[in-house]
C-alpha cells in the first residue's frame, strides 16, 4: 500500500507543484502524491521551466483547491508557506503534518533571468527537502 502525501500552499502554482513533481519522481515506487492550494491559481510557467531543466516534467499536474475529500485520503500533509499552515483545516485523526517554510518565488520581481535564478534556488531547496523526506519515509515504509 502506498503512503499518501499532500503538499499544500496558498495557490498551488509553484512550491507545492515542484514538491509534488519531485516526490512523484523520487518516490514513485511507494508514494502517492498530490498537491493543492487554499486557492487554485494555475501552474506557474517558471516552475514548469525550472523543473524541466532538472528533468522533471510537471505539465500534466493540476492546480487544485484543497477539499475535505483530499484530506481524508492523506497520510502526511506538508505545508510550504505560512498562509497554508495557518489556514490548513483540522486534519483527520492519524494524519501527520510537517511545515516547510519556503519563500514564494512568484513574489520576486525583476527581469526573467533574475526570476529564473530565484525559482532555481527554491527548486533546489525543495529538491533537497524531498530527497531527505523520501529517504526517511522509504526506511520507515520498508521496515
């Protein structure tokens, strides 16, 4: 049986989409991964671009608004911003919650190169967190 993870942020456009992409990529053998937002803003094109640079295609993922049905089907919720952490509804019994406070790359202004640079930094931070999480969960799941 696969472990079900939900990545949650404000608009489900950048951070949670990147986290979903990496978790699917690195944990596909034992994880079922979804992401959602307090609202659904669509997937940010810079997030798609920087993930593609690292060999992970997130274009088939959906920007989804959080529902109680999604929460009922989740084992682990990871919030990626303060807004999502504060607005995350009461979790069903047994659901574990982690919080990873990651700066929203969509709030950076500048030219395309500056924005891409910031998205890459956020992507790399998320990739490290996901690699560590997958390693930890893999050990627990297989023991």
